[in-house]
C-alpha cells in the first residue's frame, strides 16, 4: 500500500531476534528473557521440545505406514 507521495506504508520490519523473543515469550510467559543466557536457555529448550515433537510425529507416521 502506498500513500499520496507514492511511498510505501509498510510497517517497519523486526529483526530476527525480536521475532524469536516474541515467540519464546508466548511459549514461556513466566520467564524473563532479559539477558543472553536466559534467551539461549529458553531457545535451547524450545528447540529440544520441537525436535522431540517431530520425532514422535515421524515415529507415528512410520508405524502407520508399516500397517499398509
């Protein structure tokens, strides 16, 4: 969308860290992600849980595929 001066009216883009912090804040509302240590601890926990979830999904799909 553009204004009358033909300039773009897009919202300013957030950097990747801001987007990740927002996602982690939703996932871990009780944690303060003020410093790098807390941020990376939460990120590591989020990643490990996500990997476990995808591993369970893959195992379930393999079990289902083996039935046919």
